């Protein structure tokens, strides 16, 4: 008997390793910097009218064949069965960029925008019966924002025209070729030279505006020479300006994200029959520059947003109204326009009886959260539906029975989906998951699809009931590879600051985590200043998980002035960009540093945009950090007015301009550059060469000041890049940024 038992035990011992070998799974690995190239951004979902299919866009980075650490962006159109019985599949391939898919009302075709390198984007049609996508438009200035007419026979789209192109089109049609507003050129009159714009002729030959009833003679071009009469030299100079050599402007807002825009551009609407070979028809709305159009039920008119004062220069008018635009004549009638109000994002109910829109009522530079409002399509007063919410309503969509409106609204670190009924104003929050952020969604008669962000996955699409219940993943674009990665979770916290405001902050433990070890603390600061971070934020997902994988404890917060906590909270940093928000950030860091696993002697800090500003402010007032990185920041608020296209933050947050004596004192008091002598923390300053949102001169000033004083400072500039480098810049530059930041910190905190 003992011998038999011994044999049995021997056999069991031999079988155990075999079973373990068969059932073993690969050990999850840590997130790496190169995982940036594995991320898939899921966006623009649109459900078919019957709710069976969802078309959407997948944005990815594809490795370059001759480089293991560089890639190029690809955006492809995908299709998924909502019942999940068949896997999602791509509808497009190749290097062209796809965007803005939208279903025909019949559900048998998709219209979308395709961009081929070095060519203008155009609208394509794709039949769900099969076959290749066919180009619908061939507009020299490009086409975008396709929107099907209610009966599905036509598509509305937009193109962007320069001043010269708009002027030329209207001159050819015999219409008024100067805007109602002054172009603000000193001692000059509008159109007092010939239209030398080189692109105007091509546009007119392609799709001219409907002609006037008056007969027009071809214009005779005046003489143009440098040594002629005053009018001849003026014409010669105008020729040079048309060639952008030099670039001359009389605009207030002459800076875009990465270049100058010397003249305003104009949004031109067109309609086109939804069939191959059709010719587009422009809607002659002139220089009104209306946008965000939606079809009204009659199929003959649109509801749009536009400047509150159509006779005022576009750069001067910051308030908006709702307008009705007649397709045939281009005539414009105001639908909503109370003084001090901003109207946005109109959308028409499926039954055609209502228009929903967003509304703020506190003027040009207020802090009121956008409200959801409705009005009858036939005209009449507006009814506000979400006055009690105090959160920024966004992305309005109707229920298919026209009884209620869906919308998203950022709140305390995540972005839930809400629904409000138009008759009773009853408000429901449909997203019950505390860590979910809904970046986009689509509604059908039978259910919802939503693009979801949470700490375990930055982008994935889920399907659910119309009430948001029974949500299940519909795609695996990121979960397919994330299942093999070890991730960290977000731990929520809250404290009450000195102003009595509740400050939300989160900590992330290192991955993997050993409670017996001590880890460095990384303080991350968001931009805005009215941005909001949290577990439902996708743009920082990879950076947070990367630093956690590299052994950092991370803390980030939403200090006073952040979005997602209401009007008063967002206004709490008025004339206080530095001391108050910095106190909130540092208090969160103090709490995080109390954890037994945090090495308080190894703390570092970084932030971008306003976060770059606050990083520089903090190291000019606090010396606890071993190293700091200030990225794409604002450091001298007086200079910022001239070199940043986000200059309107000055009147909004500081109540005036640098030439106002009281305001200038405040701007200097609130500028990190003022305290540059106090900065002793090793500092890496990062900026992009064509970052015109914040401007680059301030970063050079901060760097040169510290360098002249012999402080430990390094300056990194990225060619061709804009303010959006970390989110949508060149892939290798995004990778370099992340690795460079971590390398800089390691110089001063050492390895774990």
C-alpha cells in the first residue's frame, strides 16, 4: 500500500508541471513609450437609420518601413454590426485620410470626406451594396462637412474661400463684392485695387455664384508698376501681396495655429445632388460667414450660427446668433439673437418641429456654462432646459421620437452622457460608470453607441440601450493589445481649499507596485486653464501609464479655474492665475507625498500650455522639486497679448489689456517671468517652432534669462510643430517628447 501511494504521488507530481505549462498565459508587460504607435483613436461614430450598423473612423500610426521608431498617421472608415454577430471591418484602405462619415436617410449610402496628400479634401459616396467609393465633389478649394437633405436627394457641404476668392466669385456674378464691414485698412477703401489673387480665377471657372440680372463687362486690369503714379504703385504692391511676398495684414486675429492668416477666410455653402457627375450649387450668402448648418424640414432652408453683428468685422464680433438661410436666394433672417448671448451647435429634431442649440448669456468673456435650449423651427422664444445643471453642455443629439435631447457635459474628471426632455425639462444622467468619459456617441431608434475612455482603455466603442444600460464593448481596437499590458488604476481624492472649493485630484501608483519600496512623485498639471483631467480623459492616457510603468507615483488635480465643476469654480482664478491654482496643485502633491511608498526627496513637476505657465510659476515660488519641465507655456502675460492667438484670455481672466495701467500691474504680478531670479530648480523648457497659440518668444525669454544667470536650464524646440504636438504632432516628435521628459527627470532623481 505505501508503495502504491508513492507511485500515485509521483504521477501527480509529474502531471502538475505539464498542466501548468499548458494553462500558463503570457505575463503582462509594462506600457512603453513605443506603445504610442499601438494606440488606435476611435471617433466619429454614426449609426445607420435602422440602428443595425455603425460607421466610424479609426485613427492610427503606421510604422514607416525604413524606421522602427517613426510612423505616419492613417485614418480609415470602419463598419461594425451593432448586434456584434460579425466583427468590425475596414471600408477604406491606403494612405488617404477619411473623416466625417454620415448615412443617407435611406441607409444605403455613406458620404464622407477623403483627403489625398497634397490635394484638397473632397466628398465621396460609398454604397453599402458594394464597390469602390466614388468622388462626389471636385471643388478647387476643397469640400467638407457633408450633411444629407431630409429626403436624401442632396448633400449640403462647405468650402473655405479666401477674401480674394470670395470677391472674385461675387464680381463675376455681378454681386456686391465688398463686405458690409470695413476691412480696417488705414486711409484705404475696400477693393480699391484689382483682385490680383491667383486662385480666384480657378474658383470662378469651376463653380460661379448665380449671376446678377445686370449685365457685367469684363474688368480691365489697371497698370501696375513700381515707379508709376500712386494708383499704379498701389496696384504693383497689391500684386506682391497676392503672391504673399510680402504678407500684409490689417487684421486683429492674424495668427492661426501654425501660420499667419493675413485676410479672413469665409465659409461657403454648396448643395449637390447625391449622384455621380452632379454639379454643386453655391448658396450666395456672401461675406456673412455662417457655419454649423442644419437642414430645416422644408429642405429649402438651413439654420446656422453666425456673428451677432453681420456688419462688424469678423475679428471684432465675438457673439453669435442663430440665422435662417434660404438656399435659393442666400437671404438671411435672424432666428435668435438676444444681447450678450452666444448661440451654438443648432440641430433640428427628426420631426422637424424643434431646433435645439447651446446658449450662454453672460457676454463675450463670461464663465457661464453652455446651456441646452430649444425653440420652434417656425420661430419663437427660446426655452432653456438645463439651467439647474451648471455644467458645459456639448454635442447635442435628438431622440428619434423628438421628445428629448442627449448631450455630454464634463464633470469632476469624467464626461457622462445626459438626456433632457423638451416638455418637462426632466434631466437624467445616463452614464453611471464614475470613471467613464464619453467623447462621442450616436443615437438610433433602438440604441446608442458611445466612444468610451476609462483608465483601462483610452478609446473603445460600446453599444447600449437608449438609456445607456447594458453597455458592452463593440470594438477591440485597443483592448486587443492592452490585454497583454499591465496597467495602473486611478485613485480619486478630494480636499477643500482655502476658498472653500472642493478640489478633485487623483493618484496613480507605479506599475508594478511594491509597498516596501519608495518611489519618486511626479506632479502633472493640465492646461486651459479651464481644461479638466480625470479618469475619463483620453489625451493624457498614454503619458500617465508610461510614467507609472517607469516607476513614478503620479498625482494630478483640477485646481480652481478648471472646467467640469461649474461656473463659480471656473471663475475662481480670475486675476489669480498663479498663487491660488498653485496652492491647489501643491496641496494635492502634499497629500500624495504622505503615502508611505513615496520618496519625498524625489519630486518632479511638469505641465503644458497653462500647465507650463503654472510649472514655471511654482518653481519660482517653491523649491521642493528636483526637476521641472515647462511645455508650450505662457510666461510673460504682457508679451502673450501680441504673440499668442489665444490673447482673448487676457480680457476674460484679467479684465483688460496691457495698456490699461491697473491691468498691466496685474499681468506683471501674475507672470512667471517676473520671478525668474527665484527659479533655481533644474528646468527643461519645451516649445514648438510654429506654436502661435501661446507664442515662442516668451519661452526664449525665460530660457535666456535663466541661462544668463547660470541656472540649470535646457531648451528644446520642435520644427514644424504646433501647440498640438503632444496630441497630434509628428509621431517621432511625440515619442521624442515623452522619452526626453523622462530622461531629464532621471538626471536628478536617479533610477528606482
